[in-house]
C-alpha cells in the first residue's frame, strides 16, 4: 500500500487501475481484504504483474489471486503435518543412537570430544534461563538436580528447534554414528542425508513464518541421488523439496506417506480446470500430475 495507509475502497480502486478484474461481489472483495489483508495478498498477485508499476497481466482475476493464496495456505498445512512427523522421528533416532553409544554421558551433546567445539560453545545460547523455565520437564529436572548444567539428551533435545537438532547432527564427530542414523532412512551418503535435512528445514521455516511457499526455491541445489527422480532435473523448485519430504516420510510410515501424498494430489487436482492456477502449479511449483 506504499507509505500511507488507504481505505478498503481505495485499495479496490487501485487494483482496478492496475488491471485487476473484480469478478467477485464488491462486499465479498471487501470482506477478503479485511480478512487476509491487501499487503499479504500483494504477494499473490505479484506473479501476475508485468512491469515495475505493478500493472497486471490482462485478464487477471481477483478470484484467481485468492485461490492462489488458499492453495499456498493449504499446501503449507499439509507439509507442516509431514514435517512435524519427520522432526519427531529424527529427534528420536538421534537421541536413541547417540545416547546408546555414549551411555555413560547423558549430556553428550555438550561434550566437545563428541560434538564439534563450535556447537558446544554455542549451546548455552540455546539452553538459557528462558529455555529452562519455559519447558516444564527441563524446569523440573533442574529443580530436582540443581547442580547439573544440562538435563539429559532425551529431555533436552525434545525441546530444541528442528534447526538446532539438525546442526547437532551435522556437528557429530563420529562418522559411523552419523551413518547409522542416515541408514535408518535408507540413505547411505551423509552428504545427501544432511542436504535433505536442510531442504526439509528450509520448507519448514517457510511454513512456520508465513513466507511464500508456491514460489520458493531452495538456496542450495538438492543433491543428485538415485533415490528420487526430480522433474526436469530441477533440484531447486518446491516440487523437488516435496519429493524429499515424501521420501523421508515413506521411510517412517508408508501409511502416513500415502495420506500426505494423496492430500497434495487432491489439492492440486482442484485446479485442473483453472488454466491460470494450473500453470503456476506446473511452472512455479514444478509439479506434474503424471508423477507417482
């Protein structure tokens, strides 16, 4: 909306001036703008802009912009469910196998003979006073054992962010241990496994922070692997990231994989008759409806 706030009526006028076809009832348009917001929807009519003056492509409909917004929102919801399952499972594998290997050291994550010194040195930033007070099991542990610096791994790691736990895995110094955990997902290469984890984290952060999902591209190329066939060998697009998520999910639960896969397929199939949105699904997301 620029530097000055404008009324809903002026927002509608501005969109009309830029070429937006208001194909919904005027009251419904107002309702949507007051519900979702002009600024947020701005991200979703951006793909239809043809110049720096924000002129819209001829034939751009307000209803298509709203549909694209809900496609993005629904896809975030579906992927968030999948990623949550992966996060919990990955934490469990890391906690179990590392804690069994170092069973005489319940706080192995803070030992620089086990984990890279940089991670160990930075760990107090994660494990601060707020962390201890906000998480009841951690708070209870320190109340019972006031002289211990950290709670055991099986308590502590449950409350770390997905990103922090991935960084912990990457920081492990024992290669055999890292391979053991990667092998749980039928991945032999540690480099591929870490790349996949960071890809999942990238999508997780978009879903969690209301960023654009449909137009996302991974900053780093997804590793080549015979485990996954990427459409048109595009290893940056959202569909390739979704394939990584689905691969991980399948190693954890075939049933859960099938549920999420079908939810994505059903979501995209809703737009088979909408040429505008279908084009975005194919060319922006990279999804092909012929894929398994």
